[in-house]
C-alpha cells in the first residue's frame, strides 16, 4: 500500500516536473530573401545560416521559447518583396523578420514594415536609404552599408593604380546609388570616371555597351550590380575582346559567380563589409554548426550576417517575450552585442557600420586580398 | 568605324537565331494554320537538353574532341525538341486545329509555360542562369582592327547552313513536297495519298528541331542559358514570322534579320539609350502590322463567307 | 422569377459565401484541402441536380437583384473578417482581378477582340494613380482617370488591331504589352525597375489607410479598400450586365460571331470593336488604379506578359463571356494558390496545366455562357 502510494506519487511528481520542459511556446520569426532566381545562392545561404542560428539556440535548451523560422522568397523583385513582406507583417504569429539581400526590394518594403509595426533586421542589403532615408524605428541593419563598401573600393582601386574607370551599374536604386557614390568619391582620390552605363537588371545583350567601352579603353571596368548581371557582363567582356581588369561590388560575391564563369572569374576584384569567416570571432564555430545540417549550399559571404540578425532577434525575444513593440525597443538600443561577426552597435538610425575588406577571386574562391597570391606578387592582375 | 562592322556582324548572328525560330513558327502555320506558342519554350528545352548531354558526357568520363561534343549536344537538343514538338502537335494542336485562333494561342502559351516551369522546378536550381559550355573555340580573329570571334563566325555559318538545308528540304524533296501540299490544301493532299497526320507531325518535329538548334546557338553565343529566355525569344520569333508573312519561309528569314537589324540600328544610332532597343523594335513591328496587316510577304488567303 | 428557383439559388449563394469565408480565414493546410474537397464534390452535385441549373437560369434572367445580393454577401464576409489584414487583402485582390476580367470579357467575350496586353492597361491605371497620387486630385477622380488614360493609350494601337484579324491582332497586343513593360523598366522618370510608391486612396479627407475603430470593433484598413472596390465592382458589373442584355450586347455578339454577316446587316463592325476595346481598357485601367492605391507600391514586374496570361486564364476557366463565372474563377486562380502554400512553388505549373487541359477538353469553361434569352427581351 505504502509502496504503491510512493510509486504513484513519484510518477505524478515526475510527470509534473517533466511537463514544463515540453510546454515551451513556439515563437515564429521570418526570413525573407531571394530563394529563387539568379541570386538564390546568396538567399539560400542566408536562409540556411538563419536556420542554423535557430537550431543552435533551440538545441542549447536553456531558452524560454522554441523558435521556428518561416522562410519567404522575395525573388529579388520589389513587387514580390512587398507581397511577402505584407504576408509576414500581417501574420500576428510572426514576431520579427530577418530581411532582404536585394536592396531594390529592401527599400520598397520598409513602408510595409513600418505600417504594420513589424521589427526587422536587414542581413544583406547595403543601400543607405534603407535605414537613413526615413526614421522608421522598425528597420535595423547589421551588415553595414555601401558607404563603407564604396569608400574601400575607391581607395583600393586608386592605390592599385587604376585611375580611369568605366562604371556599369543596374538601374535599380542599388545600382544608381552605387554609381552616384563612385562618381562622388573617385575624383576626390585622383580617379576619373570616363564612362558610366546604366543597364536593366534583366538585360541579356551588352554588345552596345561593351563595344563602346572598348573604344574608351579604361583601366578598369567597375560593375555595380548583382551576380546574374555581373556574370553576363564579365563573360561578354571576353566575348567582345574587352581585355580590361574587372572589379565589382559585393553583389557579385557568391559561388554562382564561379559556377557560371569558371576560369573567366579568375582575378576579379571585389569588396565586402565583412572579414573572411576565418577571421571572424565566431566564424569557426558558425562553420561547424552550419556544417552539421549537411546543406548542399555554402553560407555565402552574407550568411554570417543572417545568423547574426536571427541571433539578435531571438535574444531580444528572450528578454521581453513575443511582443513586437517590446522586441523593437530592445533592438533599437543594441550596443556592443557580442555576435559571431564582432560587436554590433546600432547608430541613431539603427545601422551597424562595418569596415570593408578587399577580396580577389582566386581558384574558384573569394580570398582576402592580403592573403592572396596577387598581393604577394605571385599572380598578376590585368593592366599592372 | 571598326565597331560598326562588329555591330553588323553581331547583328547578323542574332538575326540568324531569330530567323531559325521564325521559320519554325511559319512551318507550323503553313501546315496547320495554327500558331504554336510553345515554340519559344521548346527552344529552352533544347538548350537544357544540350546542357544535360554535355554534363552527361562529363559524368560518364567520355572525353571527346570538341567537335564531337558539339555534335552530341546538338543531337540531344534535336531529339528532345522533336519529341516535344510532336507531343504538342499530337496531343494538343492537331485535335484542336479547327478551334478559334485564340484558344490555340492561349493553349500553346500555357503548354510553353508548363515546359518553362518544369525546367525551373525540376532541374537542379533551375531558376538560376546556367553556364553553357564553350563548344566552339573562343579564339579571336583580328581583321584590320575589327575583333571577331571564331565562335560567332562558326555560329553564323552554321545557322545559314541550317536555313539553306531547310529550304532545300522544303523545296526539293518529296517530304517537302508533302508539307507544301498539306499547307496549300489539306483535303486535296489527303485525296492524293499524302498521310496528313504523319506529315503534320513531321513538320512539327522539323520546326522544333530548328528551335533546338537555335537554343544551342544562343547558349554558345551568350555562354549562358536561362529557364525563361525562351519566352522572349519566342515572341521575337513570332513577330519576325508575322512581319515576314506567316507561311512563307523566306519571309520568316527576312523577318528574323529585320528584327535583329532594328535592334542593331537603334543601338548604333543611340548608344546611350541602348536599353530602349526592344521598345523601339516592338513599336516598329506594330507600325509594320498596321501598314501590312498580313506581313510584308502577304499571306494569300481566301475566306469562305 | 419563380419561387421554386429563388430559394434554392439563394441557398447556394449563401453556402458559397460561407465557403469563401472559411477559405479566406483558414490557416491550416488541411482545412484548405478539405474546403477544396468539399467544393470539388458540391459543384458537380449542384450542377447535376436542378439546383445548379436553377441558379444558372435565375442569374441569367436577373438584372440587378442577384448582383446586389452577391455584393451584400461579399460585404458581409468582409465585415465578419474585419481585422484580418491578409484575408481582406486577398478578398480585395480577387475583386480587383474580377474587375479586370469584366473588362476583358467586354473586349473578348462580347466583341471578340483579343487582348493579350491586359496587364499593360492594368499598369497604365496603376502608374496614373502613382503619378497623380500626390498632386491633390481626389482619389475617386484618379481612379476614373486611370481608366480614361488606359482607354486613350489603347486608342493608339486600335488602328493596327482593326486592320488585322486572328493571330495578327494578337501579336499587336502582345507586342504592346511587352513594349510597355520594357519601357517602364528602362525609363527613369516612372521609377524604373525600382517602381514607385503610391499614395493610398482618400475619400473626403479621410484616408483609406486608417483602420476603422468603432466601439471596440477594430477593422483593418483593408476593409475600407474592400468596401470601395466592392462598390465599384458592383456598379461596373451591373452596368456591363445591362450592356450585355441590351441592343448593344446583341450588336457586339453579332460582330464577334460573324463580322461579315453583321456588316451585311448594316452593323458598323469597326465602331463596335473600337467601343468594346476602349470600354474594356477603361475598366481594366480603373482596376489598376485601385490595385496601386491599395498596395501603395507598383513596379514594372507587376505587369508582365505572364500577368496578362493570368488574367486571360481567369476568363477561360470561368467561361468566356459569362460574367457570373468571373468571381468563382478568380477565386480559383488567385485565392487558392495563395492559400495552398505547400504547393505555392508549383502553382504556375499547376494552373498552366489546368488551363491547357481546359482549352483542350472544355473550351467553354467551367460555367459556359448561357444562351441569350431572346424570348424575355421581346415580350414585356
């Protein structure tokens, strides 16, 4: 009798003690990026990285909530972006968003996030206007902006001796703003932009622009756009015999650049608001965790920032619970947040500035300039 | 001045590609009075088939000289596009040949969309543009300051050869005679013992093979293929065929070169506004249609009232 | 109309309204699949029994009554949902595309003028709203102007369309649609590929972007748009229905069916085609302006050739020339793919297969256009 009572009460106690562990509420956060189309490598890398952040936190087991990532595809098109942004923002169960690689989409969706009071952290879009044009307290960014990128790009190119530039840019706000910044910065450092061509993001044939560039004969062709367009420009440069050094902004830094171009990609210069993973404080751990899920895609250069954004959001939710306004207030005040990419500090427009790093395409990989064989002199860039 | 020659040359390469697609449209129309709008997407199917064949050779470890690789790729494209063309003809178009023009147009547009989406969804990372192998040597020739690549010359020659071959086929063989007979008067042709359905399916196969070759050419020229390049090319091919006069093979070829010429002329005259080239070209097409409602080489038809 | 037909028809419409409400509010995928299963069973059942035929006949005969009834049901659905942003936005989208298809029906269903550039005229309305949004012009006037400008621009390509028939006129509209989208993408003044922000609608100083809050009843601002669009949709629907049943409709039918025969009878084929084309574009333009104002954003990629095909698919699936079939078809083409997120990726593939099969095997659509009731029109 007493034995049975003991067993019974022990069972009940275990049951009661056991239940809270299974009673964690699920909190949803959204990831929005280009999961299909020409930029899908970056988008999928970002999604996988965000998923890794969620998985790591859930597996640790000491958080108050169970997190779930809802991934949405913006197809790198502004109108699709507005649609999925509306879907995420109007869903009461989704507390915050890790949003956008394509600047053209990010600038179109800020109004949606503001209207529905949906806090977001940008992980890949670098157009300054996203955080600086309006004072929308919902919008934050961890990956720096093109202010940093264009500064380093200009200095590097001039330093390397490329003084006569031709800029090819896409005609979205992203490309237009990059072009504008280069036009401002180059002359200040002694460079000269001898030609500037705006091309449609879907443009297929560049014979007109490239044949003209051949006549102009610049030192370097600087490309301000995204990977699919950049791939076409670079391969047609070969096709039409434009034998000039090719440099591009971070929109081109993805593995699809190498997949599409093969050997032609060798020697391309690029600039990115992040040190290589090996140099990041949490880089090695991130790669290990990422690898555990056996994804078929690498994280790509912007993946770590998606991880950071997810992490930031989840930390905020841990502190104040799944309440959009409270989470937003926490995010607004982010100072010295220890992330895998270093300390995150938001300025008065909720933007985190990052110093840019120079990269060069070497043997199918993006290698930091200082570490590359080009810097040591073993290999040569064009025109030097 | 040198760049003008380059422009003309590259315009010609585009023209021959458009011409191949346009000839396909014109063949379908001639033989059945239908517009098969899946044609552009059949081109994409051909391009991807060629890519798969090339990758397959690599996977199997077969090492062929470049020319044989090219032949394999082209053959793969031709086989798949012929199959696709016959499928479309047999299941959808021939049974519906008496339906109103709109129905067939929309139906074939939808079939084309099915091909396009199938490639996007089922080919690994189909939505991403894919690198196309350089199956013709990319060496360049410098002719007095004019830079011309061997592969462009080869493509132009190949395209012209295919066009002449098709024309010879239509005009000097028994098969071509059957096609022309069915195009002129299907009932009488059948009375004369020409197998209607077989001829029609063979025509569909022929037209689709031309699209497949155009797809491979496009891939080699741009070193890239994309799941939705077929739609736009199909529309250009259709416009070219209509401008030249549906039903006339030479009209289709003229139409193809006309469209390419329109694009090139605009780009040469207004290099700073080069992105408007397609706006200009389509606007001219509309004007041409207003002036010549049935194309430059007018379609001869009579309507029973 | 006979009492025997009235109550069953009312019942069917009420059930359809409840079904739509459930579909809009459903969040779990299994609920949506079961709703579809219910519909797949119920519709053929209704068509087999007399009830479906009764409804068809009742709709065919009626003038304003059933149109107003359906509008009332739509408003009730919206009021029940009241603060769900996304379902209301979906409802508004269905109504907008329904409105576009009324325009296409006038052009193609009645007069037989093929228009593959529906999305372009939709876009013209949208860009008008974008450009005029900040200029102080009243919103309702902007909506009208969107339609007017779409009709005027359509007037530019009407000449080539009139001179051609069949595939040739189709080519002209296709070329125009492409031209329009490419132009918008490369032209900087209209925002280029980045698109434009659009001011929301405002009626008599009250912005539709503000939600309604009445004594604890909170409504999403999308409710305002649903009400506005439903009102416009109903008005256009009734007007078009009257058009169809009048001598104008008979003339259009004659022009479509047999242009040469019609001209022999003294009907001015050219004039009717122009009329139908421009009126259709006017309606499409209005829909475009409303769409832009609701979304607060438009970009050239909203108005591609594929979007024109989507619009045409709605009228084909519904039944060419049948106004009553537009809303059900719009629900099938627009709402269901949005809801079935599992198959969301495959939706274009699925609906292309659907339309191709439909055209192959049942070109008259799900609800074919009923034969015109001459008897009723002759006798008073």
